C-alpha cells in the first residue's frame, strides 16, 4: 500500500536526513518505526504527509508511492484526499475550539455532513462525547491525544500516520493509546506508528523498522525485532540471547541492512 524505495531527503546542502530509505507498510497492518533522535522519523512523516517543503526539505532521490501513485510534490490537502491522515507529534489540537469544533475541522476535506463520523468518534472515545462542548485547552494530555486521533479519523483515512502519540503521557494512558491503535486497525484503517516507546510500538505492531541516520538498519516482523539483542539492549532494557539462534527461530523474517 505504502512504499518508499531509495527515498533520499535533504534539508539544504547538508547530509541527507533520509538516505536511500526502503520501507513498506502493508494494507490492514500496524507498521512501527522506531529509532533515536536524529534517526529520520520526523522527516519520514513530513515526506508522507506533504509538509516537507514547508520545512525546506526536498525529496532528491528514490520514490514514495501510496496505492501505486507517487506522493512526490503532492500538497498536504491532496494527500488527505487520497486517504492519508497525519497526527503530528505534540497533539496540536485547536485549543481555543471546543472538542466538537476540533472534530468538525478534521472533516474539512470531506464532502457532505460529518454527523455520522462524529458519532463513531464519540463511540470510540466516550470521554470526548462527555466534553464535546468544552474547549480543548481544558482537556488532559491523554484526552487531547484522543481528540487529535479522533480529528485525524474524521477524514476517514485509509492510512493513519501517528507521530509519537505516547509522548509525555502516563503509563496507564500509554496502554490505552496502544489499545486504541489496535482498535483503529481492526476497524479497517492501516496505521504507520512512529514511536520512541519501542516496547509499546512493537507489542502492538505487525511489522517494524528500526531507523538509524536516515536508513533502515533492522526490519521485519515485530516479534522478530523484539527478539534481537540490538532492540532489547537499545530500547527494551534487556538481552535476547544469541542473535543467530533468534534469527533461525524466526525463520529469516528479520532483515538487516548495513550502513
């Protein structure tokens, strides 16, 4: 469904922020992308959501396609109409608007009334229904994240881009967000999840990629990634034991890329 082949992105004349990136997100799946600061996660999201140019970034090589159509140079609003919605890091709800006004704003690219979709969002997030008349600034961090996700779902996307949805949230809310992401996939929307919280992301994902310096350094099933020493030591606080045994056990599902 979503495919990047050799995608290379630069800001100005500096080193590439994405350096020949190969990544695929399958339809009907949750795809997790993890990595440290500077790995290229934010640039990946900007490239997919059509806002790269606003940050003076350029796709200078490779291809980015969604359902067989190129996303290169496509404006953000057109990408939403094609079926991709982006929930940015930091939630960024409209704090001066009410909960319901935020949701209505999320349907700006759709034709016709949005009442039915708002009802579905309220069914998913009952707390938002209770506070529909409240200004978003009065919501807790977790409630604002739910509102941001609900607003993104108002465009009825095929693919939802979630950028660090658990950032700054308490562990109990992190677990709720994980359950929400799984529910979204079960309801028919594919998810590309960018997270520093690798434990949560790889626990709910079908497949995953580890980025480093703008490249994929590990990729495969989420289960295979969780079992590697690299992911255990760097993100999960443990050790998986012998790598070669783990790779054999997962029957070659894990792929490695050299720098």
